[in-house]
């Protein structure tokens, strides 16, 4: 073709063709592939072979080395296939179901095999109803001329076959234990609806679950289920089963037995009673009787533990509260006090409580230590300042302490139970990752945080919790207070994409049209900021091509959230139940401290007294509190799971409380208030 063109135009056309090929090879465009595309490493298309003219220069790679953002691309969809599909046979798929690539390696999720597709670019997809997909597969495997009623009958029959009765599940779990398959037995037991079990069935299921954990060499977990089983045994077998658990506890190290005593479950009661038998104390016996007044040990009629039934517990539960009611933290202390007094008045009708509140600003260290050693109190709530908490604990108080600050107990040598409840940023960060992990397995989270010590604490807590849930970090970036877009463009890869375009334009001497391509390995973006800057930062994320990736905001709640919903679309705000508006908040509306920035402190005061009652009287240590769903962890910290406010793309505002995942015969969940 070039031979027929005028000679003067040949150099021009050759140059244009070369520039066009270089442009195609070097400029990346953001094109969304169909859902079925599997990510592969980006490759530059090879130009057709052309004879090299003497006046042409060889092609030079002008692109700088870039970070491979697509490593560990996000998991977009997880669709459960039918048993036939899992066994490897071919089944026809209904229209709209994501096709699976049989060559893709997928790690199993617990006991069931599921497949996932990782995409290099996030497509816009709709969630697939698994039941519809399975029903469609059943339909395609049936004669198409079969009447609708017959096909419906077949589907119903198969569904009925998959619904095992409780007895069937118990027999299945027993067979799995006999075959030395404890993991399968535990999964089978967990699938049982615990509310449908009778007392003998509960006892048998708990016995099997304890045996399953013994096969897994998890003896402490097995003992917990054995102790829980005592609740459902008759008097004839109760004594023998109780003595067996006590003998197993006696063989444990003293420190481990002491740690077990800190809980409120039946095993904690047995461990505590064993310690009392070795070192009896009238005050300690009273505390045990109040905390475990319905414990099965009291009806087991073991002669060596008759000292528990021969003592009457005192009428009142004496609680001492240590708070700063004056000084720099006086407002905070008084807000917590208001919440405590409200809950004290409410609980007094059900429990005998004697409450004493002292100002820590007017107490010396010696006086505070004396309070911990006094026989006039049975439980301490506070102090608030971390240095005072550490000082009190180092003095080894004789009574349990519920501190209102985040202090790790493993670094201290304690002789009595210690618990920690606070509004720490670590709880907010960990709760956020738990919400993300419920949406997708093995999440990869990109974190933006304020450039401050508090922001760094939030980022570190997020990283720690990601490891716990099996996720990975997509990076941590501090937000500049004046130019947050600097961190955003660097984190998204926008800066890298612009640099590629700039260097290519310089090499070619042309102004190139350019569509920025950002990294596509993010499951979610978590932003720790304040309410004012959240309204500025959230639109910036969309401006830099974040698209549909969900955003979780920590510390961004404000009461007028409905008025700024336009700026926070496709976001979830982490909030406390108090922020959403509880009955207690409504009752305290006329209290000055219950409004504004001190409102959450009133909520923590309510939660502190309520948790103290649960710990003192042996109630559930998982409760729905004012500052979150509270659960006492094995680290002696009371962890808070926050509620969420979700703002949709249509600016709809939806508030949701955290709901614990169901777990068979877990008393901390079944009996949670």
C-alpha cells in the first residue's frame, strides 16, 4: 500500500503507524471485562513484525517499574454449587450464574468446598440467590416437557430429604466421633437448632461435643462443655459427673485454674470452688454463693463441698466506684457517674446493691490501695486514669476490679479477677474488621487514618484483627489534614498511573488522552477520621475512581447524618447503640451530661454497672449494652461490637445493631440480654 502513495508522504505514514503502535502498547485504559474474566498478569501487545528502516530507532521501554497492585485481587463472588457440581460432573447453568473455571485453585472453606472468582477489575454484579441457582440446575436436569407441578414436587422431595431431624443429627455426630472425625461431628452438632432440644438431648449433645474436643486435644474446651452439661443431668448422675470434672481441674497448674475462675460459666464456678476448698475464706465463700447461686455443684451433694451449703450469703452486694469527680477529668467522671446512678436505681429492685462513689482526685495512692484491701467492699469499678488503674492492680487488691480503661492483664501478676471496659479506639477498629469479615472471606482492606497517635492505634488494631479473621492489609496511609488527596492518590495507584502517562507523553512528545487505572485488590476501605473531614474525604474517594468498593468510617458519626447523606453514599458508619438512640438515652434526655460529647460516657457508666452485676451474680457476660454488644473475652477485656449506619447509593440511611453469630449451646449467646 505504501508503494502506491506519493513518496513525500511515506515517512509521515511510517512515523504515524509507529506512534500508533507505541500508544496502543503503552497506554492502559480502564475497561471493565465481563464477569467471567480471570485476572492474569498485564502484558503489552506485541506489534506486528515490520521491516526496520535505516532511519528508524529501536523501541525503548519508557514505563517505570510499578507495584503489582493486582496481587491477591479481591474476591467478588462466592457461589455455592450443587453436590453434583462439587463432585466434578458437568451440569448446565442457568442464565446469569457465574461460570466457574475448573482450572482455578480454590482453598476449601471449613468443611465445604466453595469456589470464588477473583477479578482484576470490579464489575457491577447482582448477588445470586443460591436457592434459585440450585432450583434452576434441578430444572435443567429434568425433562423439559415435564409439567411444572411434577418438577415442584421433585424439588420439595429433595428439600425434605436434606432436612435431618435432631435424632438423625445426633446419630450422625456419634458415627463421626466413632470414625475419629471430630471436626465433622462438631459441624453436625452446630447445625442443630438448640432451642428444639430437651434436657436429656442437650446433655447428650454436650457430652459428644466435649468428646470431640478431646479428640482434638483441646482439653480445656472439653471441660467447659462437660461443666455446661451438668445443668441438664438428673441427681443420680450429677454427683459422679461433677466429681470427675473437679478431679481433672485439680491436675491443672494453679495459674491456669486461677484464670478459669475469672469467668461466670459452670467451669469457672467449679475451679473457684476447688480453690476455696484448698484455702477457705468466709468472704470468698459469700462471693461464690452470690455469683453461682444456681450452680449445679450446690445440688451435687459432695461431702467435701458442704461448706458451700452451710453459709448464707449477705443481703447486699457492696460495690465501690472510683471516678475523677473534680479536676481536669471532672466532667467525664460525672457523666459516667450519672449513667451508673441510673442503672443502680434500675437494678436495685432485682439485686441487693450497696453503691459507694469516691472521687479519685481527693484520694492518695495509699488510700486507694487500702480500698482494694478493705473487707467493706466486694467489687471495684474504676479508676478511669490508666496510671491509677495500674497502681491499684499492682497492689494486688483482694476483690475483683472492673477498670474503665484499656489495660492488659497479662503483664500483671494478679491474685483476683480483673476486667477492662472502655471506649478505646481499638474496640472500634476491631469491630469494623469483624463487620467486613462477615461480608467476604479473607478480606483485603486498605486503611486511611488521621495523622495522630490515635489514628496509628486504630491502624495497628485493624492490622491485628485482620490477621485474626484471616484477612490481609492493602496498606496503611496517614491522611494529611490539609491535602488528604495526596495519600488517596498514592494509595489507589492514581499517582503511578499518572506517572506512566507523563513519562510516555514525554518520550513521544505528544499529549496523550488518558483514563486513570487504579488498583483493584481492595475488598473494602476503612477510614478513621472525624465527622467534619469525613464529609470531605468520602467524595474524594469516589473522585479518584473508587466506584462500588464499600467504605467503612470510624469516628465519623454526627447527629445530622441524614442531612449530609449525599456526601456519604455507599458508606457504613461505625456507631454505638447510644448514638442510634436507646431507651436509656431517651430516659436521660433531660440530663446535661447525657447530651453532646459526654453522652457515650453516660452509656459506659450504664454498661459498667450492668456488667458488674453480671460478673457479681453469675449472669451472662455477653449483653447488649449502650456502647455496643459487650462480650467478656479470654483476655479479661470486655470487647464492644458496634452498630452500623449504612448509607446506600440512593442516600437511604439504614441503622443496624450487631447480632452475634449463632452457636449451639453457647450460654453466652443463648442467654444474652
